């Protein structure tokens, strides 16, 4: 699964702290940095989960660790993207 990590310049420190806190989950997945507004629009169009705040990001990353999104790979065995 691909994970895109995005942050505006005012929240970059929070993003760093998030990455440190969940670094144990991260190495299993690829990470990308990209344009937030464009990516969020694509997520809505393609039914890809994304988080716009820390609380939702934690729920998604914990769900990823538990395998809550694995059913998508069974139904459609292609690389899925998760946007945080």
C-alpha cells in the first residue's frame, strides 16, 4: 500500500512527530509527499481513504496496522493508496 504524507508549512513539525510516533508501521509501506489539494480531490474521486487531521490520521494508520484495509487487496489485487 502506498502512503502519501502531506503537510502545509505550519504543520510540518506535527507531521514529523506523527512519523516518529508511527515509524513502526511505516517501513511496511511506501511514502510519498505531494500536493494536498489535488491529492484530496483524487481520493474523493477514486474512493481512497485520506485524513485531514491528526485524529483521523491516527485512526487510519492504526487500521492499516490491524489490516482493516486488507480486504481491498483481496477484491482488487492492485496497489492501493492511503493518504494521510
